């Protein structure tokens, strides 16, 4: 998920991929941070509950008052951060590598990831198999340079089929 969010942030904010970093934040209170040219950092903090972004999406551009998401920073204690261990989070490396390769690779990454997660949720594969499914689909993919929409759709469909083949062999 974080790897896909990196690719998303790159496109949404037109930031070079090498200027985007990921930190592990166990408390899950800080959802994003932006560092400005002067070194100041602006962070978006909220309770770790998907109902909040859903509320915002449904009420955009307004913000609705809600007592459900009050956060007591004094009671929370400290906020901690550390660098991700790429051995523990291999999908993050796959996402950065995929972005650097570009072309049709991101479509394959996304589709293979969706199929692997679906298989995991259905109990067909272990959680640790997800990066293996994605990596095998990326390795088998025949890149399309400067893909058009039809190429992206084809890559998506192909990656789903390839992921299904990989899942069956696991």
C-alpha cells in the first residue's frame, strides 16, 4: 500500500520520486508530511480510522464537525518514526523500482498486487507470498514503452492473469 501511495504522491503533486520518502510510524497518527524549502515540516495528524477520510471525501470541499475523531495529543504520549526495513517491506522496494522503470510497469505492479491481496484475503496464499507474486509478474512482463490507454488496459489484464498463474503454482 505504501509503495502505491508513493507512486500516487508522485503523480498528484508532481514531485520527483527521489524526493519522496517513507517512514514507519507505529502510532499511525501522522498520515503525511511535507517538508518546505526552509526545512519546516507540515504534518497532517488524525486518528487512525478510515471513517475520517471517507467523511471528508463525502463532504468535500466542506469539513463536517464530528466528535468521533477527537484526538488528545497530551494523552497520546510520543510519536515515533523509523526507516522501513526493505527486507520486511519488500513491496516498497518493488514500487520504487517499478516507478523508476516506468512505462507499463506500474500498471502491472498495481494489477498483480490487487490479485495477490485478493488471494491472500481468500486464504489461497500467505501474506508473505504477496511480494513474490508481484515480483514474478513484473519479471515476466514485456514492457510497453510510452503506453497508450489501450496498452495500460492490456498490461492490467495480462498482469491479473499472470498473477493468477503464479498464485496457482505457490
